[in-house]
């Protein structure tokens, strides 16, 4: 009898080990509202992709929760006296396919990221003159990046998803990413789930607690909450404020709140008449009661905005713009009359996968209708929004949340003339000059430049800035280690039970 009991006892011990210590058999289920658009780092434009890709790809450097920069594939780096040549020392690391990371891979990936014939955000790396392999003077080889001139935002730029490193021989990255991160993509069932498996050969030598992280595509916020309460979901990293009341007093759940560093904005197509007339854009801005939007769409959670930066970027935020576009429907009507647009009819396009934006859009539409305007609501799926509004710029007015970055340049540059992310079609010569100067400036001078740039956006109105919503995180009581970043990511490797 005792001999027959040995195997059950051993199996019991093994079972215990698999749900403790390293978490060898633990899964984590994370609810997100939409699919990534593409895992090719130079093709993606959606923040939802970066949220997942943070766990798959790494660059030379990466963001920290505090908003700083630390080494990733680069163990260290130096800068020459002129501030134009950065030399990065590479770690010994391997890709998910088992091949070693080489300087040639870094050169290839970064050159592809700055190739306008391939990369949708090539302009973000236009400060780079050359990327080349280099002997750093030690036993390990390195990579040199030469800039045309000193650039205050350069290191922060390298934390972006488009600066991720992948092997030169990689195939279709859009569906089959190959990175060096703590997790690799195992299964992608479009519009259903993404299964990420723990990468046992990560250069850090650290093993994440969860063996598998499943990102479940659940567009409806109420369904997310039901699944969380039923135990089918462990974590909702971006809970809609409208359903906060369903979870905040549940003893089985933990709710956290952080600044999101996101700018919710009603984008206006500045290149399409009559929105090319500042009087019309000004009227739309004056006709919006932002306090009502904050209460009605976000249940009073969040921070009202006057321009394109969130107060989360305290060192650069312009807090002197609240009187530029106050709620003034009478003046709005007067401006519309002056512009001959008192009977203006237009379409407001809303992204279906974001309840906050849909609810805000419905409220703003009623406010604009009170001015006598004819507003047609058009709710579209996320893929349609990306193609029609963001890529083709075929729209009148829309609404979206623009994800924050570590450095103000990466946020403000999108409004410069000809920028690939400028789906507002906004253009202002002085603004373009300021953004260029900001890269060459440091300290208080740089801050003053960005304060003026924000003032121009508030005055010239590429769109109507509404709020920075809070990042509400809801998760099962036992989940610990959630780290909030000033960028749009979910750091799975830091989570444990």
C-alpha cells in the first residue's frame, strides 16, 4: 500500500511546485478591447499593438516606470563630446528563434525603421545620419549611431516600438514577430486571443512568474467585468470608468488608479473645408462643455486638458491655457455666422472599440447640435477607423486618445507639417520651427519652446482637447507586481501571484 502511495504523493508535490515558486504552469488572462494591427514594428500605428509588443520586442534601450531610460539589448552606451555619436555596447542575447543578437541585426532593424519606403514612422528617426557596427574597444562588439546634430529626444525615441530589434533573416513580422523579450507569441487567433509564452532564454536570466499570458479580445467593457468576476479574466489593465462601480467594492478584486498620460482629442480635418477656417474650428471648441464630458463619459475621473500634453509631463506642461477656449456657445454661434457656417452639416466618426470615446462623442454631438449644427454620428470598427481616419485622412471630425510618450517631442511632433502621424492635416510654420528648435535645446530653453508650442495648438486648434482619462486597473485579488508606465504598455514579466 505504501509503495502505491508514492506516486500520488510525488505527483502532489510536483503539482504544488508548478503553481508556486517559478509558476511553471500558471496562466494569466488579460482582457483588452481590440486586436493589434500588425506586429511588424515599422508598420504598426496602433497603441494597442505596443501594449502587447512590449513583452515580445526589445530595443537597445527601454522605458522605465518612472519615465526614464535604461539599457535593454544595450548594456551601456557612451556619447562623444559633440553629442552626435552614440556607441552602444551589446549584451549577449538571443532571439526567440534561438539565433544570437548581432550588431548586424541592430543595424538592419534600425535602418529599416528609418526607410520611408517601408516604415510608416520613418520620420521619427530622421535625426540619424548613419547606423553602423563598431568595435567599442572591448571584447564585445557594439553599434554606433551618428546623428546629424545633437538631439535632446534621441534616447527616448529608441524606446519606441518602431526601434525594436529583430533578426535580419526574420520573415513576416506582422503575423510572426521574432524578438528578444521575456515572452514570445505562440498563438494569434484574430479578434479572439493572443497567447504569449514565457521565453526561457531571456538575457536577464530572470524567469517571469507566469508561463503563459493570454490577451483576450473583449470589446465590451461590461463583458470584461463579468469575465473578471467569474474568474475567466485575471486583469483588465484599462478599465472603463463607466463600469468602475461594478468592481470598486468587490472584496475579491483589486482596483488601482494611475495617470494615463493620454490626450483625448476631437480631431478636426484641417485640410477639408470648412474646417480649414479657424473660425469654424474655434466655434467647435467654444461649443464644447468639457466639464460635462468629464462627468458624463468618465464619471468625473480624469483631468481636463487645454492642449496636447498631459499634466503627467509636469516639467513641460503648459498650465496657463484654460482661458483660451472656454465654454462659450454664444461666441461659437457668432463665429459660425461670420464664417457663413451657421447651418454646417458634418460627420463625427467614432471608434466602436473605445466606449469612453463613443460616449464622449455622443455628448459632444448634442452640444454641437445645440449650436444649430447638423452632426451625423458614424460609429466604425477599429480597423476601419485606422484605415479611413488615420491613414487615408478621409473624415470631418473624429475622436481618439493619443498615447503619451517619455519625451514631449514624440507627442508634439505629430502636429508638424507633413508628419506621417498628423492625421489632423494641421500646418503652422511657427509651430514647425519650434518643434525643430526643441530638439536642439536643453533645460529651461527647451521647456519654454514646448510651452509656446502648446499655446499655438490651443490657439490654432488642430482639434479640441478634452481630457487625460485615468488608467483604472482591475485585477483578481492575488495578482501583484503591476507596474504603471507613462507609455501605453502592459508589463507582464513583473506580475505574479
